[in-house]
C-alpha cells in the first residue's frame, strides 16, 4: 500500500463545489526531514467534495490549504511506510447556505455581534487569562494594561460597528435595494476628452451608450445584511459578445442608503472548468454589508459599516482564481490554472476568465513561465489581438511588454510601443476586472513621466495625458477590492 | 539624518529605511501656533503609535541575536527618521544611544536618496522601506504619505507628502537593488471634498525619485504591504506599536514563515496572511484582508528563523454559546497543561511549533466537551472543540 495523505476541506453546510476545485494546497516536507527531502507537491481541492490523495514518501509533512478569501490553513502529519492519513480542513460556516460560495471567496464578512461584545467585556476584567501563551510566563503589568486597553477598544469597536450595521441594513431596508441591467456598446473611435468631465460623463465615456432601455434586476435571495440580484432567466443575455467586449452589460444598483453603483455584470459567461466546459454561468450582484475599520479610538472618524456591491458569476473555479489574485496568493491561482490552462487559453471561449489567468502568469518570471508554459506569450497576445473590443486583453499585453518585452527581457522599452497598447486599452472602454485598472493607471503614469522627462510633445503625447487623466478620474470612483469593476457614484470626490 | 548602522560592504545585503511620524505640528492639536495650523486637517492629529512602531521595528532589525536574520542578505545598513516628542533614542554606531531626527520633508528626501545609494551598492541587495504615520489615498495606486511638516504650506500642502506609488516606480527604475519591499502602515482615507475642491486631486505628493521607463524596471521585484484597504483607517494603540507593526513583528517570529530544507523562512507571499492572522489575534476579531498586499507573486526570503516558529492557534467551542462556561486548555508533548478560565471569546494563543492536545471542559461539571490533538504549523491553526 502506498503512503498517502488524503486531504478534504469541509464546511458546515450542504453547499459544495461538486467537481470544481476552488482551493489550492501544498504538501511540504517539514524542515529537518533529512537528505532526499521530497519536493513540494501542489494540489487543488473542492469544498465538501471528494478527498484529494497525495502520494508521499514516509516522513513528516505540513499540509497547507489556500482559500480564495486569502485565508491559509495548515495541518501537520507524520506517516510511516504504507500508512494513509486523512487531513480534514474545517472551514467556517457562512451566514446562510446561499452565501456559501461567497463566504469562501471572501465576499461576505462575518459581522460583529452582541455576544462577542459581551465576551470581550469579560476579557477587560480578566486580561491575565489571555496572556498565558507559554506555560511559566507571568504577564507584566504593562502587558496586562495593554490587554485591558485592547479589550476595551475591541468592545467599543464592536458596539459601534453593531450600531452602524443596524443603521444601514435590516429586513425592512434590504428589500428596498433596486437594480437595473444596462446593455451598451462602446465606440472605440470616440475622442479622448480634454479636461475634467462631470461624473456621469466619465461613466458614460468608459461604459458606452445604452442600446435599449434597462431591464430590472430582481432580488433572488436576501437576509437582513445581504441581497443577491440578477436578471430573470428570460432576459439574460448569453452572447459571447458580452464577454469579448464587443457589447457590454452593466448593473446599476442603489443600496438602502441611497448610494449608487455601476458595475460590470459578466453576462454571457461561459465556464472554463473541465467539469462544465462551455456551460453558461449566470451572473449576479451581491449587495452585502461590510465593516472595514478595526479598533478605532472613539473620536476617530472611521468608515463604520457600508454596503458593498460585488458582481459575481456562477463559475466557482474562475471566481477562485480572481480571489487568489485579489489576496496576493498568485501561486495558489497558478495551482488552479494548471488544471485547465489549455482549455482557458487555447480555445478562449471566455476572454475574461482567460485574462484573470493571464494576470496571474504576469506575476511570474520569464524563466518560470517559459519552463511551465512555453506558449504563454502567445496566449496573452491572442487575448489582445483576437478580441479588439476587450480592454483587459490590451492591458495584459501592455503589462507583458512593459515587464518582459516582445522578444527578450533585455530589450529597451520602446515608449511608443507601450503607448500604443495603453491607449488601445483605454479606448476599448471599462476593464472587466479591477486589477486591470490599476495596471493601466501605473503604465500611463510611467508614460506621462517619461514624456515629461524626455520633453516630448505631439498628438500622441497629448492623448496619453488625456488618457491618464481619464483613468485617474476612474480610479477615484472605483470601488476597491472587487474582482469585477464597480464604480461608486454616490460618494465621489470628483 | 540618523544612520544607525552601515557596514559599508558592497556584497549583497539588506538596507532598511524606517520613517515614523507621530507629531504633526500643523495638524489638529499640533504644537504650531493656531494661525499657522492647517485648517483642512481632515481630523488628522497627533499619533503616539508611529514612534513606538518605528522603535520596535528598528530594535528588531538591530538585534543580532534574536532579530533580523538573512544569511543571503545580512543587514548592511539601517536608517531611521522619526518625528516624536520626546524624540526616540535608539542604539547607534558603537551602541551609543542616538537621538533620532524628525521626518521632515528635507530630511526625508535626503534619507531616501542616501538609502537608495546604499541599496544600490549591489544589484542583489534587498531594500526595505517602512512608513508609519498619516496617509491619504486619492485612488488605489495614488497614496500619499504625510511627513511631519504636512500642513505648513497652506498653498501646496501636498508638497510635504510623498507620492508613494510614484516613489516605488522611481526606485524600480533608478535603484540597482533587485529586491525592494515596502511596508506602509498608514491610513488610506480619502481626502475630503473640501480639500480636493481647494487643492485639486492631481497632486499626491513628491515622488523624490522620479519614475519613467527603463528596462532596468524589468529586473525588479517590489512587493508592497499596506496596513489597510483603501478608504479604511489604520489604527494605532495609544503609546504602543500599531496593530499592523505588532502583527508584522509577530509574523516575523514565525506566523509568516514557510518550511525550507532545515529551517523556516519568512517569505514574501506568506507575509500578508501572517499579518492578518496576527491582527485577528490582537483585535479579537477577523478583519478581512487587513493587510493588503500588492505584487507579492514572486517569492524571496525576507528573514530566516533561528529556531522553530511561533504560530497563532485559535481555540474555541464549535457552539459559541458554550464559551462563557468553558475552560479551554492545551497540553504540550512534555505534558505541560495550560488552561484559560471561561471567557466569552475564543482563545488566540501563540504557541511554538509542535504537537498539542486541546481540550474544552465544562466549568460547571468538568465534563469534556471536546478534545483534539494537532501538530500546529505556520501560519496557524483553528481548533474547534
């Protein structure tokens, strides 16, 4: 019998990922394993699905699980020859069954509750009980004082956040969330405007002209802090054009506090996992309450609770890749990509999913990419060239050129070549993925500064300045931390 | 200028620049005469955490026995600037106590240029930049770090700020050091409408090192770790190192480490989650993505542990309602038992790497509610009983 580690990831829910893998893992020999230490083994894993079996040599190992939310869990095992050991990672419960996937992706936050606040009050009166990390250590008076302060701060924080959450949500307010789906077309020959545009003009420039009256979004699920909105199945669009950039779909949503969001709605999405290749995946928007301040002092102006607008698509594997990108776990994204990169890039039935993969690849060195996937440069080039309306493809190409050059990393950066890619990206309209906007902004900034240093002038230089100003305005209204691009129209500084 | 350490050696090494700003004379409740203070302070005032944060991190770097340890890139230089009242004092050359100079614009600009020059002594160097103080965010990659004299210039306040993202791009272009790591422990709050109405939103500070295109950028690996997400407020405990810095230091003790041949290394991709786990243990709550990483895809070693790592273990009852009546315990392999009396919150306990038995026991009748044995490894473990 082989020596094997069986790994499972279980959540206390009936929801599961089925045949899709959305977590990435690794098995690493523990330090001191001696000569012949087994190289790291990577694997992918579903939630509440069958175990992953990893054959290993006898010894001591650390098994790590990476979740798209950014969380990392670790377990250790020791195996004798021929032994089989099961490692079960237990995940936290989501607020509701219908939020199971969102919880794993990190799109739903565990909100503060009164029980936790009362629990913290007991810490304030008995801080020494939390300071025994290592037997025999007696906490100092300063450590006790610090712990009391931390606990008091946490109580204050929790109580304030509970009140803030209650003031913007609840079963009476949530059903008042309204949304509309807009279908648009972006004219790539529209001029780059000079000067600062009013907010709605900025949005219109980036997202295009409506093709038809909007279609209502319906609340399909909701609770006191969350609501999912989607178009009815009869009005859903399934055309490839909508994920290739030739036509666009956006969701306009108003939250209970009156703030308006305009978000990429990834309709027309085709799944790229092996288990469901080519199947249409419905798109939706999750409105959820979030708290983004921690341990603020009483007089500090914290943002408290607010609504988040998170577009998503019912394609767990693709969403997981984006989650890993957002949390900086690029190597975990790569583990998932390796399973299906030929499907993702060779056939390109879904440019948006493919470009998420491309962004992950761009984080690696030329050597790593050339060794693991020799065709990687062509993949990115195709995303740019095969889909002339797809902004993210042009952004990925610009980044490829900036970081690696066209042929060799030693070649000088040709500002005009980079400029062409960057301006093309801007003209193609609002990027589907928010990662792309940051990359584009950085590239345009580099061009603008390089033009200043080189004292360049001319129409292309002027276009670059205008493009940078447009992206600059865009980044001011872009909601941070979302996979798909979301514009906040209700609390702009423009 | 305060260069606490510089061995002058050109071989590969680590060069650190730590900046802390606690006193802002021209902001809210600052020491400057009222007429000179900046009216549009956006509720930004004096901070007690940055001096403690800088001090804690500097001492860690300088601690040759228990602090920073990178055999491939040992510490070659460390420079610190910190605005504090009273000023921070740290061991300088020869071990003598050195009063640290304030982080005013001119001094910071020069310090950055000097640090860039030191870090440029070898292309394999690791350059570490750390800032703790107020920050403004005009967009996700338009972050301004506010220096001590911010607010003195009422005509152009952003002249006394650093445009961090431009600085980073400039360093990628002009600094020879291949590895450049940035820790930004600052608020990323949006400037108010009043501020942008008066001053606009195109100036986010001084780049100090101008950007521009050059193939040298391609060789650089420059990850960034932000203390908070955009439009969120970082926080500092009065007279303590900030949550982020405490989390960072704890992360460097093991939570952010990964298995290597016969040792444990703190590597770049592991730092963000390491900090997040540490922050959760300090704040008694999960704050999703408290540490926001950027460009952390490529792995390299920041620090090597000299001994087994310390990890954060969260022990709790699966039924949270039982916590207030439950004694939690861990028993080491040496059979040493440590208990925590009933409290209404989970138990976040730092433990050395190893195998432990965890127990939940009813305080009312001593019945064992749950028991599990686990070998805990970085970044940590959650033990539900």
